[in-house]
């Protein structure tokens, strides 16, 4: 089963995106509240895809994209 990591600092948006993905595709969804948490989760669980918000505290979406491409180049984001 495909696994997706949804990263968003808004709990409502995070859940909305995750539920839409689960309804549309056969996938499991994991969540992170910001880029730092997402990077920590990526070390433990390698999802098949990362979907991220751009504007977040601590590590924004563009910084997350750069970090994922550097440390986990096989994971599309």
C-alpha cells in the first residue's frame, strides 16, 4: 500500500488533505506539523510521497523540499 506523509502546520488543512487522499487513493497517510517533524519521521518511515504546505514555522515547505531532495532523493515531494 502506498504511504503518504502530509506536512502542514494547520491541523484542519492537514486532516482535510489526508482524508481526501485516503478517499481517492488506496493509501495510508501519516502526518507532521512542520518540516522538522517531517524530517524526523522520514528517518524512521520512508513514505512513497511527501505532500507539504509552503508556509510553516521552524522549517518552511521550500526548506523541507531542499532537505528531502538532499537526504532522501528517492522520495518524491
